[in-house]
C-alpha cells in the first residue's frame, strides 16, 4: 500500500493550467498532486553566440525553488550567490528534453527561455517542470504563428516526464516526497508522445537494481507518460 | 482620468489569501490588482549571532521576483550570482517594517524569516509584500500560540503599505505599473493600524515636490492603509 | 541636552573642501563634525547602454567606507566579494539625488561617476556624501565648460541633505553617531536649493512617529539644508 | 566501421595505474585510450555536519578538467569563479556511484574525498573517472586497514562505468570524442561487479531512441564493465 | 634629469602624519610626494585558526585604492566583487614585511589588522604603505602597553620600503608615476632599521638587468630607507 | 647536510618532457625532483583589448594546483569560487618572466596562454613552472613557424628560474619542501640564458638577510639556471 493510497501504476491528480502568467508569451502551472511548478516561456529575438548567423534557434531552461516551497525552508540561491549542483543538473535536463522535440532550424534565429519555478514541492518537481514547460513552449510558438512570425509550430512531438521507483522492492509510478525519500532506487523518464526515449536518469544509491526491475520502471513510465500527453493535449485545447 | 479608470483615491482590487502555501508556518498570497506576491513566514528556533542569549527574537525578510513576473523577462538573480541593489533595498524595508510592530522580547529567542516572491508584477510589489507579509507573520505567530510555544501573539499592531504618486501633477493612490513608470514623484508609505508612521520613502527623480503635495500623498496613504488593514483583519478571520 | 552640547536645531561644524583630490575632474572633502567623506567626480565620454544614441547623459554614484572609518573595524567589502545591502541603498540614493538637479539632456552623452568614500564615520555619512558630491559634480561640470565641451553648467539647482531624528521624544537636527544609535526614529531629507523635496527616507524601527512629529523633522531639515546650501556656495567661490 | 577501427563491442586500450600520486592515501591514473584522468582519494578524520555523531562515514567527489586537456582550450573554472553545470553534474554522479558500493557505517565517522582531474580528454572522462576512482578508493581503504584504523575494507563490490551510444544507428561501446560528438544518442552506465545497475544516464538530444536500442546499449555496457572490473582487480594486485 | 627635478638619489618630500584616524588604535597618513596612503592598525583580541592556543599573535594587512586615487578612474573592487591579483600581491607583501620585525610570541594571542588605503596615487603606493603602516603598528602596540595589556612594544626593529629603478639606464631612487611607467626595470626594497633585507621584488619586463645594476639599486635603497627610518622616528616622537 | 643528501649547490634531478599533452600547441612536463608541473601553451588568434590593432601579441599565464598535489589536500579553487592571493602572485610572475624574452611585435597580433598545473608538489612549483613553460612556449612558436604563420621563433633568449635559500645559515640551491618550510629566508630568481636578471623575489619572514648572503644566493642561482638552460636546450632538440 502506498502512503497516498494510490495504486502502484497510478499518477497523482495532474492539472496543467495554461496562461497562468499574464506577461509571458506562454505559461503553464503544472500540478502533480502537491507539487506545483510555474513554467513560463519567454521569446527573445536573439540567440547565444554559437548560433549567430546560422538561422537556427535555441531553447534553454532555468529552474528554481521558492525558499519555502519545501518542507523546511531552503536557502535562497540568489542570496547565497550561487545555484546548487542539483539546480544546474535539473535545468540542463529540462533544456535538453525540450530541444529533443523542437525543429531548431524551423523556429528561426530566436531563443525561447523557459523558467520553471517551484511554488510548492512534494517530489517530482523536475518531471512536473518538463511536462508543464512543453505546454508553455507550445503556447509561445502558437503566439509566434499568430503574429505571423512563424509559419507553423516547430514542434515535432510532445515530450513529458515522470519518475518511477522501487519502494520496498515494488515498482511504483510518480513518486511523491514520502516515497522519494525512502525509495531503494528511482529513475526519471522523459519520453516523447510517440514513446521514444529522450532521457533516462536512473539512480540506485541505496541498492543496485536489476535489469528486469529497470524494465518494470520503464513500462510504468510509458503508461504514465501516455496519460500525461493526453492531459497536455487537453490543456492546449482549452 | 487614471489609465485603469480608478478614482484618484481608489485602491486596486486587493485580496489577501491566507494559507496559500502548504508547508510554511504562515503564508499569504497578496494580490493588488495584477501584482501578485506570495509571502511565507518560516519559524526557526535560532537567532542571528548578535541576539544569542539575549532572550529576544528577530524577524527578517527576503524578496525576489520570478524572472517572468515582469513585462519583459528579468535575469534570474540566482543565475547572475548576486542580488541587485533594488532587491537589497526592498528586503531591508520589509524587515524593518514588520519588526516595528513585533515585541521582539515577547516572541522568544527564535527567528521568523519572511520570503516575498513576486509571481506577477504590475507596480507596487514592495507595498503588497509588506501588507501580505504581516498576515503571514500573524499566522505563524498564531501557530506558535496553538503549539503552546508562545502565550500570546507578540504583535503590537497591524502594519501595511501603499504607494502614492504625482501623476501629471495629481496625487493618486496605489500606483500601478503604467502610472509608476510615468509619475513625476512617488512615495511608499508604511503605517501601523493606529496610523503611526513606520517608513516613508519619497523619491522625486523627475521633479522635486512641495511640502503640500507631500502632505496630500500622506493623506491618501492614510486612507488607503486604513482599508488595507480592514482587509488584513478579514483575512485573519477566514 | 544633546551629547555634543549642540542646540536642537544646530548643525555640526561643516566644511566642504573643494579640490581635495589631485586627479579627479571635481572633488570635495565633506566634513560634518567627525564624519569625513571624500567625494570625487569622474567624467567619462560614454554612457550606459540604455542611453546610447539618445544624446542624454547620466550621473551615477558609488559609496564605500574605509574599514577603520568606523568605531570598530568593518570588514572590507572588496575582500568579502560583495557590497552590503546598506551600501547599495546609499549609493542609489546619492545617484538619484544628484540626478534630480541635473539637466541630463544638456550635459551631453557622457557620464559622471561620483565616488563617495568615508574616511571617518560619526553618523550621517550619506547626507554628508550627497552634500559634498554636489560640489564635486559642480566642479566637474565647470571644468567641462572651461574645456569648451559644455556651453553652461547643466545644474538646475543645489541639492543637499541632512538627517533629523527623535531623540527621547525631541526633534533634533543632524544626528551624530551617539544620537543616531539611540534615536526613536530618524529621517534623511534631501532638498533642493529652492526647498523642493527630492528624497525622504523616514524610518521608525523603535517607535512609529506621528504626522506632527514628522513635520517637525521636515522643518528642521529645511533650516539645516538652507545653511548647507550657503556653505556649498562659499565652497564654489573659493 | 568506427573511426578508431575498433569493433562495435570493443573498449579502447584501458590502463589503471595505481599509486600515481605520491601524497594521496590512494590514487590511480585511469587511461581509456587518449582520455587520461588522475583520481586521488584523500582521507579526512571528520564528516559533513549532517553525519556528525552518527558513526557513519561519507565519500564525496570533485571533478575538474585542466584548461588544455581539451582540443581547444577551455576556460579555467577557478579563474571564472564558478564551476559549470556539467562539472556539478559529473561530480555528483561520481560521488553517488562510489557510495553505492561503500558500507558507510563500516568505514567509521570519516570522509574520503575523491578528486578526478582530467589531464587529457578524448571522450568518456566521467566513466574513466568513476572506474579509476574506485581503485583510488580501494587503496585508501586498504591503507586505513594497514594502519589499524579499519578492521576490513568496507567495500561491498566493485563499481565501474562506460558510455555506449548509437552512431549512425549502430550501438557501440566506449565512445571516443569523434563518436561522442556525432552520436544520435548516448548513455553512461554505472554497474557493480555483480552486474547491478547503479546509475543510468541516457540522453537523446538528436533523436529519441527505442526501448530495444536502449537494451542493446545496456548489453554492451554489461560486457564492457565486466572487462573493466577485471582490469580493476589486476590493478589492485599490482 | 628626472621629470620632477630631483637628484638621482633623492626621495620625494615624505611626511608621516600619526593619528590621522580618530577611531583606529594606530594610524598614519603616509605622503611620498603626491602618493598619499592612509594606514590604520586595528587590534582584535582573537587570532586566525592556525594560531589558536599557541600564545602567539599575528599581523595581517589589506590594501585598496580609492577609485579616483588614480589618473583615470579605476573600477571599485567591492563593486566588481573581487580583488585584483595586484591587490593580493601587495597586501601579502605588506603583511610579511611587518611581521619580519614583530616578536609574535611577545605580542600575545591577538591580531593586528593593517588597512592601507590609497587616497591619491603617484607611484610607489606599496612602499609608502609599508613605511606608514610600521608607524600605525607601533602606535597600536604603544596603546596596548599604555593599557597594561603588553609589558613592552614587541617590535624588534623598524621596517621601511622604497622603490628604485633604471630610467633610461640610470639608477634612481623613489620612482614617481611618470618614472615608474617608463622605467626599464624596477625593484621594491623592504629593509629593516639595521639594514637587513626583508623583501626584494625586482622586475625587468622591458629589459633584463645586470648584477651590477641591481647592486646600484640596492645601494640607493639603503640610502633612502635610512632616511625613511629617521622620519619614522620623528613621527613617533610627535 | 641537506635532507635530500644533495650538495649545497646541487639541483634536484630535473627533466623537461616536451609534448606531454596531445592537444596543446606546445607542452612540457617539468619535473624538479618530486615537483611535477604540466605546462601547456595554447595559441589564440586574438589579443586582449588593450592590444587590438597594435600589431603586437601577448603572452599570459595561469597557474593551479591539483587539490591533492600537496601533502595534505588543498581546497579546489574552482569549488571555492576564487583563486588565492598566492595563485595570483605566481601566475603574474610566470607571465612577466616569459614576456621578458618574447619579441611581442614579432609574434604578431595573437595571444599565447600558458597553463601551469601542478600535478605533484614538493617545493619550487613556480620555478619549475617558469622553466617548463619556456619549453612549451618555444614549441608553440615553432609550430607557428612550421605552419607558415611566423617567419621565425620570436624568442630573444631562454628564461629559467630556481629558488635558493638560507637553511640554518647556509645558502643552498633549489629548495625542496622540507627545506622551503624551514628556511630562514629564500629567494626566487628568474634569469635569462645570457644571465640577465628578469625577476628577483626575496623574502625573509623569519630573519632579515645581509647583502652578502643575498649575493651568495644570486651566485647559486646563476649556476643552477645555467644548468637548467642546458636542459631546456636538450628538451627542444628531442
């Protein structure tokens, strides 16, 4: 039995609320249970130096947690003067994940900056961030199309993410904080709408896992991400 | 006529939503029109070095803006590795304002850290932050009383804040962003529930103002803050 | 009775010594009693990015304290690798105050950087800095006129500053350190030569003050700043 | 045909040279072809704050590249004043990987710091670092046993790592730089001596990969890591 | 003929003004011509960690230049967030030089921090700083004796410094800025009152110098430092 | 008798291994006994701003120590976020020393960056770094000649360095760590192949030294550097 009473292959209640932020070209408040991440997409008509005059665009991401999004207060990174290794790791993951489904040549020589800010954390903030950011990104592209700056939305597919883990030896889908902090091993999966694997980050600090256990986690992720992609579709129809 | 259609002495629609954040000991989402600031209060059972073994407590504040809370994206301070002068100035103001109505000896040797994070900005973020933080602080104190750690809430009064300014020569209450960016002069007022002056920050970069104009602004602030204090009271009754 | 024996409305002995620094285009050593601030003005023939190709100029300020300007040694900000919130707050105040009396269009597309370095501190360093910086700025402008780079000094007025406070309930002018550290409330006033209000920063951490008390402080400031402006005039005649 | 002429399932020439560094308690120069990483293990008789008085130890890692280890010079992180996101990501990976095979309770309340410094880079620096660090760590533990500070080496298994990737659609083992920079997708695998999965980091920025392709990569990794573990054994026998 | 009209073996007019700073335990304004350095000595009743419980004391130094002490404005190190290599080099030199004449055991387990701040620069700031700091240090020790905290001043000798250089092939004493910026080679000498060599820093970026030339510079330094030591003695008698 | 058994005027076994690094335009592993420094030279076809459009080139250097190159682990400067004063001092010394024998006009408007990384330290790392860097620099210039980018190697002479010191009153050549840490005084000498003095850094923290002692050290340095220059010649012939 999971602490939340969910079945082993059951997501938390998920909502993706588009347009949460008034100023951003695209935005989405992603809620995976008590994990709430505000994702915004900001369009800039310039690219990083390595892409100048290539005709190609770029998508990059930054990630942060509000100091009291966590159970006990976490020091503010701006006040400490540097971002943690965990923050760097997560924002690089979000950027790579999104770029895997963007036609960078088709988006033109511009950059979209994604900001993922965790308003409340209860496990799985990076997977909620990726899932919500895809919606914010799609909305920003749609706006560029509406403005006549792009002919079509340069997305090749959906991308969404979920974490799975071994909790007392049982494979479960979409870990919340109590599960995450006691799991023997866990993995974050980023898959496309067609089921392609974009990123896998599996970690077994407590106890190495076997190939078959890993395949169980992957199967759970495929099921969960299928559901998340449907929720993304409904969010864009709203 | 003001851009928003408000009367010269009319606040924007204000809401103070207590308990917005699940983990914090006290929290409040302060909305002054399109300015939305999440205020949390975190209790720590230790004080800064200069207060150790004095029996007195401390209240301090930090402030930040989400990168896309603003009309165009603002660089993330955590990524830049330092907080701006404006941020320092604002968080010091919030801390001083709150401490002016706290009985530091009565709160015991503990610290409450206030975090004010701007989710969306449309002028007046620092005044919304002060007004909402007082609610978060009051809720955190109430929780300490409920836990038996304090005999009574060690607040001596309400404190709230509003900005006023001279827009094309006319004194108006509670500037929004279009007004703020074109005002001849403006002032932030922090007053207590009984009308005592806690902080005044008046600035006239464009055009010095006269003593009488300043008094007009103060009178508007007194009216507006009276209304804000009523909204704080209702928020705590909820 | 004040610790220094001064009357409630009496400034400390003030001197403004122009030309203290050999290399700067304008300089002034401002002494308010034992508070000594060296103010220099450096002319640069370029402006910050936001003003390029606008034809307008800019005046900005930096502030620092020598480590042993204070009663006990203060850590060197350069060694700590960052400036304090207080420093940021003060240097922004100095810059805004000076700009309020400069015709930025008339000064041409160049920048004047003011440096205010406290050689010795005894309360009121920011007000001494503003008062002395105006002299340094005026001298730098005069030099540009002498060099034929400007037709006239682009200053619209004097600007000077003083602090006032409530000491055991009595309003007094120009607080020194013993008064500053025990005042119930204090305010820094920045006024122009014609008496216009440029900046007011009133703070009542200990005890909120009433409108009438605030007006007493303002009246003292008007008197004191009138005297400071006379001293500025004599310094420029020297 | 691979650029290096290797078979698809062939490692580069690998050598693990123990005792390369005179001062460290354990050290190993790991060479995977032209990738050379110096790994040292330093014993400290104290632990991070979160472990004090728990009787448990800790293993942590830092990673760096010499500026001209790379094809073109990379800026020195010490001169830039911060470590890149990539560096943070890699050093966290090394630390987690090693801890997965250490009995932290058995090692006593002390810390071993691993430093992995890339003298020359040709792809796969993080996997060489993990593989070589295990040797350095084992040597440091052996020294503690020789000194009578530990009863036995507190390692539960070997741990080693290798990267695999899809190069023009073909799964290959142990990517060198020319392969790494053109692979469609690649994954780093960290496995134990008994074949348990400790870490998987799969990334498909160019082109998502399918479940079966991923399993091919895993099978290659299992073969390669089996060979690396044998080389580790021989290095310790030396 | 030197630009200043001085003889080749002539110092600039030198004055050492003790007690310039009201708050410091010891202070001295050192003027070597137009080079003006304010030196203060601050006593702290604690030592750096490596000296705790050894009964020995420490003397350390920091150095800074006011932004407009130089011919054109130099960026403020506190604003840049780091001290330059030159600053580090100079402050280490000052500290070592002073420690060479202090009996660290006799001064007790306390630290004296020297601050050397350049108010105006015209070449030779580091040598003026050393020469003036010795006076500040001696005054601080004298105060500790007066307070009964030390039995005697724990200085074993004077220490003073001067720069010499080859200007168009001629060895000259005490370079000013015009000479310093065109010298073929120059050297800073730090000698004790009895003529012992404490530090030599000779640099020949333009043109290597010969042993005999170097000995000429040393002879000039011996002459100049003899005179500086006399000026130090008179300053302490004042 | 020296701890190492060497004669007072005897260098440690020195080897200069050219081409140690595969990617750098020039490289050399300098070994002075147990002190091992990897020196690389990287050619960049651009110069620092102050040299743009002057037709002149530049040579600059950076220095670092691997954390466990030292007897006990030294914190990684990249992790601390700043380079120490000692590092700044050393890298400035290396750069100046090399530039003293480079014809900057003849090398064209390009920059060569020298990186000196200490793999193992046993005293004298800066002198080994200078001696090895000259070889790396010469190799990089030779490569530019081979590529037809330069007509001739723009070096005017050799430059090499060694430390000497007073150990229990006796002048000895090429201090190793046990000698360095107990010497009464020591000096680093940088001389050209023709015996010209480029840099002298003499320091006597423990005990001032006399002119004659200093001349003994210089004589030893002249002997040692003569030998080092021969080893440099042989390294280039290899």
